[in-house]
């Protein structure tokens, strides 16, 4: 039976790896997700075959309850709220690791059989990483929802966070060195870890939240791997390691895409630096009298003669749920002989892959979705580039203004198109909190309004021409 269980875990690991590989491309993402789900099913069944299972009735009840909650969340969560859901699930994973590690320690302590030094390391690592992930994810969710702002934290809170970090390191060392049987040390460690999770994430600005969510995902995986060592469960070790490694790789990719330093994102606010990714400027003076406004009818006339059109989806498109409306407008353009492509920035929206998923929901062909490196050389040949709610990822200041907080951040070069049309509800800044010079360039027009309403009105106007 032991050999069968380990073989099942190996099979599940292969499914996970193939699933992750499949999710690197939109055309194979669905199959990759299905393979990963099959792998998880195999891993669950293998875990249920373990000799130490005490009550199948409790486990089955938990599975049914969890499945019901999962189905409910999947049905009620809008795509615009997907980052919050991912952050919440990270927190749940971290909380589960804390609960499992603490309960395992309590059981071992009650029967008087505490494990080796390696076992103590696994216990404290699972608790530290899991607790930080739990409260850090809670703060991330609140920031993504706008419940917590990006105002700079008081010096006293920075000091509390720093003291918490030092305390956690000291207690962790004492726990491993010989205090594994001390319940007071364990309780204090959990308390300071929960506090540390809040302190590490609170100073980080909204501009860097996608990086934080990716990193918390890695944390939840690492906590799971540590819990696997606590339980001596090879399947959990493999799964947690894969999640942790892929999360760290994704975090590094996102930092590069946003021209951010991971240490600055994580510790800039705690140490008194700038972790918010930018500072607010006076948009009134910046835009005053310089923005050229247009209407959906004007956009329809402009598109009537266009032969190469690039759509640039952003978070505003997601908020408006305009993916089907952009597909309808693209269909009208293609019926007139125009070529339509979609420029996708790595961090467009609020998490990697956000735009790909939205557009796939509208059955937009995968070959029309162009990543930044592919579409940028083509943008100077575009007759019209339509920016749909994007902001920081199309801000020319990133390549033209060395004094800008986002200078050096790779962007979509939409300003190089012959004509740029920005569809946006207002002139408010993006997550970086700075004005966008794209809005006032000579080749730019702005159509103010909800992306879905503007696109639908433009399509109707084109059909009447």
C-alpha cells in the first residue's frame, strides 16, 4: 500500500507539472487546468488511503463542505474580483498550514513524543510562513477592495513590525534549539507572526499589489511544503514545493515587468522608503486644456477607414465587463476588411493572465492576443490603437521621463500608433498614482465613459455608416 500511495503522489506531481506548463499559453490553459485538477484528485485519493486516517466520515464531510463553498465562490466571484479571491485562497492555505502544524505539535506533546530537530524546524517554519501568509493576505484583500488606503504608516508601526520580525527570528531559534515542548513559545510565535504579516503588507502600495499576491501565493506553497515535512506526506511536500517555486518565479517576472525591486516592495515601507510605487501629482494642472475629447460617433468615423486596429485592454475593461462588446466591435471591423489584434501587457488588470482569461471568455481567437514583445514592433504601423481602461502600462513616462517613479517599466508603446483613442471614465491615475502623458499627446483622443457603453455605441454608429 505504501508503494501505491507514493506512486500516486508521483503521478499527481507529473500532472501538476504538465498542468503548469499548459497554463503558460492561453491556447493550452484549459487543458493545463484540467490536468492539474486530475493530479489533485489523485493526490487526495492517495492521502485517503493512508493508514493513519482516523475518521472517513469527518473527511468526507469536510470535502463536501469545501466543494460547496468552492462552487459558491466560483459562481459569485466576478472576474474583476479574481485577485481578491486568489489572495483570500492564499490566506486560507496559510491558515491551514498553521492549524495543521499546531495541532500536530499539540498531539505529539500530549502523548509525550516530540520529534527530532528537523521536525521542530518544519513545525516552526510551517507556523511562521503560514501565519504571515494568513494576515498578509487579509491586508492584501482589503487593499485590493480599496478598504485600506496607501497612506504612509506611522513610525511607531514601522518599529512594531521590525520588533516583530526580530522576535519571530529569536523565538523560532529557541523553539528549534530546545523549546519545542514549550506551548508558551509556540503561542507567542503565532501571535507575533500574525502581527508581522500585517506589518509587512500594510505599507505596500496598490501599484505593487499584483507582486504581493504572487509572493503570498509562493508563501502558501512553501508553508504547505513545510507542513508536508511535519506530516511526512510526500504528496504535500511535492505540491507545496511546486506552488512555492512557481510563485517565486512569477513574482520575479512581475517585478521585472513593473521595474520594481522585490526587496524594495517588501521592506521599503517598513524601513521608511517608498513602497507605494509612486506619488500623487496634481492632475488638474497636468491635463488642463490639453486633452482632446471625442465621442463614439467620432470614433466610428475614425475606425471606418482603419485597416490595422489594436485593442489595448486594461482593468477598466474588466470593471465594465466589456469583453463581449469589444469582440462585437472587432467583428464589425473585420467585416470591413480590417485586421484586429489585442495588445496584452504582463500585468494588465490586477494579476497576470487577467486579460487573457477575460478575452477568452468572449471567444476571441488566441492568435489575436499579442504579448508586449510581439506587439510593440507592430504598433507604429497601427492606424488606430484603442486603450480600454489601461493606464500605467501605456504611460510614455516609463520610457521618456527619467524622473518618473515608473521610469524603466516596460510598457505597451501605444503612443507610437498613428492615432490613439483612450476610453476611460475619468482622468484619475492608475495604481502608480501619477498622471499619464499619453492622454495629452498630439495623436491622442479621449472618449470618456464606461468601456462597455462606449464600445456598444461605437458599434451601433459604425453599422449606420
